[in-house]
C-alpha cells in the first residue's frame, strides 16, 4: 500500500474518531471501514488479525453501549462544547499514556469545560458526574474502542 493510501486510511480513521463525538456521524463504522480497506490492500496475517479483532471489539462495544442506561444527553448537560473538550482530553490522554490514558483524559476534558463554565471546583465536579452518568459513559466506551483500533492500526503500520 502506498504512502498516500496510508495517509487516506489514517484520515478516514481520524474522521471516524471525531465522528464518535458528533451525533449522527457513524464514527465506529468509519474506523472499521478504513481498517477493512487497509486489510484488503495489505493482505498480510497482521492485517487480517487486526480486522477480525476490530470487528469483535466493535461488536462487543455495540452490545455494551446498548446495555448502558440510556438518558438524554442534553438533560445531563452534554453540549457540543463538552463533547469536544472530552474528546480532546481522551485523545491527549491516549497519546500521553497509551490506551489507559484515554479514560482519565476524557473525564478531565469534561471537568475542564465545566470548570470554565461554572467557575468553581465543587460545581464542576458535580456537573462532571452528572454528564458522565447521563451520556458520557456510552460516549467514552465507543470512543475508547475506536482509539484502540486506531492505535493498533498505527502500531502495525509503524512496525512495518
């Protein structure tokens, strides 16, 4: 696979990760489709193992998201700004502390935007808890699954 195709696959994966944070955009499907495209062109054992693992992970992710209690995101205070800060926090945490850093980064992103909005620590903590209970958990699960797949793909590409 050429460099330009790898860049395009990477861009589709990034679009998928961002799409998780935007309602109505099939982020998980974009990441999976990019992995499928890469696997079909790479035709290696590693590519097929990653595709199967991504498929299983996304199926488990879908079941977990369905099983989580569903509440209205707006009622919990989850605005577009909160989603952007949470996503940036998760990606930053994932980069700084691979894989496990996404979870504290996600929560820290929500806390940061709520601290800016409300001004106080206690109010920001209470609002962060409400957002995580209302909408954040299912969003975090889906974002974490996408980040795991993108990280595995990036590791495989960089390893050769």
